[in-house]
């Protein structure tokens, strides 16, 4: 079985900028895959190469085994991309836009599916509205609909939820997850890390055009040991505990604990110091911790050499 | 094939949606030219014996409208899509560069012919030029609009801003059109300018087109056909090479 997306030693330069620096990435069919990274990491560049909007300087990319340069017709048919930029054609209505999109992909009578997609994305009552008259979030939904109109086996979403309200974000994810369950592969980039954590089975992190982490979401979360403790104290925190403080704001503290055993020691220390605990909560490490750690480690390594 | 047809269909749909600007207004402009020039020159100029100046002028104006609108169609559609960013939908679709080119050019031909027909029909109210050989008329109208459609594709790919496109229009298309004999026969020009006109492909398009009406022309229509056909091939080759390389469209 071919991987849904396969990138091998992909390089892309923009002038002197090395936007992608030897990216190797393999997304298997049926995965819900997250591509994370700070602004300018190269996520959109990688997606553009997949979609044929830009050409790689070096290396090879394929979609379901079809090379994106040599077999571009097949690879593009297999791919549905939601671009990051909010682009639309002001001449047409929502339905016209979706019909044209179907035609580009060789589908003649596609109205049944178009209606279904519009229904799932809550666009049905806007079908005959001109694109210009839609709000930003609605335009974003049309972009999602456009990517799905030809039922591509591989769906690529470049920050699809930016500017979309909570309710719709949930309906949209339900729909995408349903498609994923039915076998479609999803490749998602987002800056909402909770979203990636909840949806993605595997995650790659990109920085300066390089893959700096690639693992299942579970393993990534486990890689951060210990937990975080939020405290509200009646008095000041003993000085011995200060090194563990991450955040501090008038009597509220956020501390990093290397393990759960450390919690006992900490409480003992507070008792000895006679500081009363007013509020306390434990937090599991989340993807944000992983993300910050991965990006920070990379940063320190880069600085030390 | 359906991808190609859809892109072509999109382009013509766009024209229809803004028909006032894309069809009606160029027809009115051409009629304004006709009104003014025929009023000023009718009694002073006789280009072909026995042919009223207004009748002489009509084919020139029709062809000018055909050419300008064919150019405007592909070039402005492309630059608009580039600037607003929606060209990505076409670029991400399984459409080959040949289909891409053909769709834009064909839509340009359609717009050119519709405007041309409109100008012709409206102009009949002022004068009725004969129709010696309609086949030549259609042939030159189609080839001319295809050639300008191809030029529009090249300009639309190259230009990054609207004013660059305007520059292309003002410094290349307009002079070539006005110096091609729309308003006169080049035989009325001094030798130097007559010689220069022979390097202007637009001259051959208009001269050949006019031959279809009057059966008279400055140059044999076969030669004009060969010149226009040659230019067309060169331009097509150039445009296809640009598209194939992804120049300015696929970074
Ligand atoms: N067409 C282009 N011309 C020049 N530089 C570009 C171009 N496209 C992207 N870049 C540069 O390549 C780098 C990677 O950009 P890219 O858009 O892939 O980042 P990203 O990971 O998608 O970031 P974001 O999260 O902000 O969307 C950036 O430094 C960007 O400035
Ligand atoms: Mg991006």
C-alpha cells in the first residue's frame, strides 16, 4: 500500500532562504496527521509543493504513490487542499464555486455531494449567495467545501479553523473525522495545539524547514515527564522551591514537578514553612509543553554550535 | 477534457456576469469612434474608390474591438485571479498547461467575436459595407482574437500589478492597433511609415479582415494569413513555454 503522502529529502529555497531543508515525511493512508511548527517553519511551503503550487528544488514528493511533478494530474486528483489564505472568486456564488471546482476535477453531475458537503458545513442557506457577501468564517467553510468536492482520498487542511467560530469548528471536525473514519487521510496544520492533540494520531513538528519531532501524539505527550502544579498560597513560597516556579502572580504559582513523588516533598516543605495552601490543582502535560520543549531544545542546540 | 471545458466555461461566465463592462461598454466606445471619425472625415477622405469613408472605417473598428477585447479578456482575468489569489484553484486542479492556455485563449476569442459582432451590427445603422467573402472575415477575426488572447495570457502571467498590465496595453497594444490602418489605408502614409507598418502584425490582421468586406486590400490576404498564422504560432509557443516552466505562477 502506498503511503498517502511521501516526502523524501525535500529542499526548497526562496532566494537565500532555506524554506525546506531536507524534509522526510511519510503519512500512511487513513491517518489523521498533524503538521505543527511556528510561523515560517515551512508548513505551507510543504503543502504548496504537494499541491503543485510550487516546485521542489530537490527531493521527491508523492501522493498515494503518484509523483507530484511527473504524475501531477493523478496526484492532484487524489489531493484536496484547503489553502491557508482566504481566497475566493468574487464573480461567483457558493454553489457556482463548488460546481466549477467539481468540473476542474472532471466531475460532471456532482450536485448531490455538493449539497451534502454544504449541509455538513452549514452552508446550505448560503448556496446562492455571492462569495463577496460572505463573512470571513463562511468563506473559510467554502474553502473547506472546495477541497472536499471531488472526494479526495487525501485531505490537506492548512489552518482551516483560523477565524471559525467554536460551534462550526466542532461541526467541521465532526465531518472531517467522519471522512477520516471512512478511510480518507487527513493532514492538518494548526496553531491550536489542543485541536491537534485531540484529533491527530501522529504529529510532526517542523522548524526552520526541518522535521524536529515526529511521533504518535501519545508518545509525544509521554515524552514530557512529570506534571504541573497550580497553587494559591496564604504566604510566600519558601525560597528553596523557587527554582521550580514557571509562573508567579500575587500568591498564585505554577510549578513544574519532575514526578508525582515530588509532590509529597513539596507539601512537606510548605508545612514546615507554615504556609497554608488555599487552592491547588494538578495539570497533565499537554501538547503545548511538548511543543515548547521541542522548539526550545532545538533553539539551545542551534545556539550552542 | 471536462477540466478544460470548465475553465473555459468559468471564463465566459465571468464575462457574462459583468457584461456591461466587458461587452456593452466596448461596443459603445467603438460607436463613439465611428460617430466622430466619420463625421469629421466623411466628406474629405475616400480610401477605396466608390466606398464611403464610414463604410471603410467599420471593418477597421470592428477588428480593433475584436483585438482589444480578446487581449483584455485573458490578461485581466489572469491578473485579477493572481492578485486576489483565486488562481490557486486552477493551479491545484488536474489541468495541463496546454488546457490552461487553450481555455483562456478560447474565452478571449468568444469575447472578441461577441463584441465584434455587436459593433458590426450597431454600425450598420451608419453605413453598410459590402460582404464580399465572409469566410475571410471570420478567419481573420478568429485568428486575430486568438493571437491577442495569447498575448493577453503572456501579459497576464508576466504582470504583477494592474499598472504593469496597463503599460503593456498603452505601450504595445494601442500603438500597434492605431498604426495598423484602422482609420486609414497605409497607402496614404509616407513611404517610411508605410515600410514600418509592414513590421506590424496588426496591420495584416486588419488588412486581411477588410479584404473580406471589400474584396480589395493593401496586400494579398494570403500573405496576411501567413503572417498572422506565423505570429500566432510563435506566440503560442512562447506562452506554452512560459506556462510549462511555471514562470511566475508556480514559485
Ligand atoms: N513565495 C515565497 N517567496 C519567498 N519566500 C517565501 C515564499 N513562500 C514562503 N516563503 C518563506 O518561506 C518560509 C516558510 O514559509 P511558510 O509559509 O511555509 O511557513 P508556515 O510554516 O506555513 O508559517 P505560518 O504558520 O505562518 O503559516 C518563510 O520564511 C517565508 O517567508
Ligand atoms: Mg502557513
